[in-house]
C-alpha cells in the first residue's frame, strides 16, 4: 500500500476520530474510573489506550523500529480531552511526513515483522475496535452514545 492510498483512509480516519472525541466528551468527569468488570480497563484507560496507539504507530513507522511511549493517566476530563486533541494533531503531522519507502519497510513489532503501512492500518482497526467498546461502556453508564456516523456535525 502506498502513501496515496493510505492517505484516503486516514482522511476518513480523521472524521472517525472526531466522532470518537464526541463519545469521550460524553463521559462524566467523575466516571473516568468506571469499569464494567474488574479485569478490564476503566473507561479512561480505554480511551488513553485507543489514542496512544494512534501516535505510537506513526512514530514507529517514522523511526523504523517499535516505539512504546507508555500510557499516561488523567484525573480530569479536561486534561484528557486536551491530550486527545494533541494526539490527533501529532499523529497527522507525523503521518504527512511519512514516505512510501517508510510505509513499505518491514519493522519488528511484538516479535513479528510488519510493513509500516500495516502498522498504520492496525491503528485504524484498533481504534474502531476500542470505539465500539466505548459505546458499550457509555450504555452501561446509562448514557446514549452519539451516532457514530455523524461525520458532518
């Protein structure tokens, strides 16, 4: 997959991330620690995980080796929202600088080798997966999630 093809997917991804941000904004500030079962991530941890890999994937492709920045913790929703906005802007600024050669290169991650473009596709797929979880978490908190295909609003 080349940059031109991936660029179209990432333009759509940016809209998806905007809707995800709306979902996160629905979380009450005092519910960031909500977890539906003891063994799963809290809603705050889930959001951080979903948005951490966004930048991690781009940084990994740019570096040509696995980057693992770790996941921060936030005690307030305003801090979390500001961080989300920063993650999206950082990821897309980094994405713009990637080359076809970087996307084609093989990178060692998780004990396997992947092309750079695959890692960016993983970010897209991973985000959709966790966004689905987030909608379930919201419903379990008694909150009707925004329509996930509301790209125009």
